[in-house]
C-alpha cells in the first residue's frame, strides 16, 4: 500500500490546490462583474474540500493499481542476475584489448628498468584494480609501481622529473598520444582500436631500504597552482596491495563502480572499497548470506555514514579518503537512497540499477 498512500497524499495536495485556484478565479470574475460582491468563504472552502477529496480518491486509485501490479510481479533471482551483471562489466584479461594494453605496459617496464635498475629497490610491479580483478572492461588502466631506494634522488620532484624525461626521450611508439604529468603519477596514453590504452606509472622513493620490512615511501605531489610549491605525500604501495577483498566483495565493488559510472555518482574507488570493508567489519555476525542483500546492506551503510564516517587509508593515516566535498556527499546520499527506496518497494528493481540489458 506504499504507493496508494503516497499517491493519495499527492492527489490531495494537487486536488486541494486546484480547487483553491478554481474558486479564486471564479470569485475574481464575479468581483469584476459586480463591484459590490463580497468574498464567499463558504464556497471557497467547499471547492477546496471537493478538490481535496477528489484528488485523494484519484491518487489513491492510481496508487492502488500501481501497488496491485507491483505485488503481482514474479520474483526474480536477483542474485544470479547480479552475478551475470558483474561478469558483463568486469575487465577480462583474455580479451585483445587487455593484452594490447598489457603489451604496452611491458614495453614501458623494460625502458624504465633499463634506465633505472641501479637505483631501483626492486623490479617494477603492477598494482591497482586491474591487478586485483575489480577494473571495469570499458574503463581501465594498468598501474605500474616503480620503487626507488631511499638515497637514489635528491628529492621526490627530481625522481618524478627523471622518470618523465626518460619516457619522453626513450618511449618510441607510433600509437603514443601523450605522456602527461598527473597529480601523483605519470599517465601514458596510446591510441588503440576505437579506445585509448591507458597506463599510469607511479614513482615512489622509499624512506628506508635498509629495513626490508619497511615498505613505506613518498610520492611526488604535482601541485597545479603556479603559486604552490611542489610537495610529497607518504604512501605504502605494499600495504595498499595487501588490502584483500573476498570474491563476493569484489563482485559488489565491480557492481558499485559500474553503478557509479552509469549514474555519475561522485565517489572514488578507494572510498568505495573502504566503505565495503568498513560495512563488513561493522556487521560481523549479522551479514546476510544472499548477495543481493549484501549489496543493499552496503548501500545502506554508505547512505547512513557518508556524512559523518571518518575513513583513512591504510598506507597513510593523514590520507582521509572520506574527506570529500559536502556536495559530493549529498549526491552519494541521494543516489543510495534512490536504490534503497526502489528496492524496498520492489526487490526486482535492483536489476534496473545494476544489470546491463
């Protein structure tokens, strides 16, 4: 009866307003025809009442039909369909697209290792969503981590510039579009078959290579303002790489990333992953077995906590991943509320939000 009540209230408001406007127009016309005409409050309230009652009846009728049709919908196996949806949108390493991007990444790896091997802490390795299986098929890149010894460069800026100039001078490829400076990494873009091939190189200067257990270091932060000095920020690539998700959590993350992209929801992948981990940790012993209900639980957790939960990154406690603009938090809240409300009215609706038809 959810729509019956909602539509009845809406109908009452519309009907009452219509009756009010009708009566005011009617009495205004009478006043124009008869200057001595006195406002008739009785007819005014009568028309408002008639409009309200009529609007309530019409709204309730439409809502009742909607509720009846909703109740008659056969229950879908949403969990099975969500599993298919995740497999449809996740990046597949067997495709030619991935293999071609991977080939470009290998080429970049060989160039950088040949140039910097004497000062590297270890061979270049891959990180990020492409490595752990949560990248989307239509929008992914390969992230390469390049770790240098602590005394290899005089500064993180010197390190960053050296890697940039190496790629600029030694990467020869007729498909190369650009090598660009990004906030904390270097983006290399190639022209592919109707899409761009994207590779990010992440140079890191380790803080202490004498201790093999210490994997923390510093990234160069490329400030965009002409009036700011370049800076560095602490990181720990190994700690980030060690954030493990279960297979179900990975599927949920893939679905949420696809939903985010399709609906322009301003939430980053790092924050999504942190919210998933936090939702699980906060619901130990209360997690539903059904995958659909797990997805809804996480959406409710994001909805309830996006405005006040403080989440920090494992590699740097100063990196507060939940520190995003209020306007973005409001948009995330509204987007989650829409999915949750639709699901509570009709569980099949989850497929409309997450399934590629």
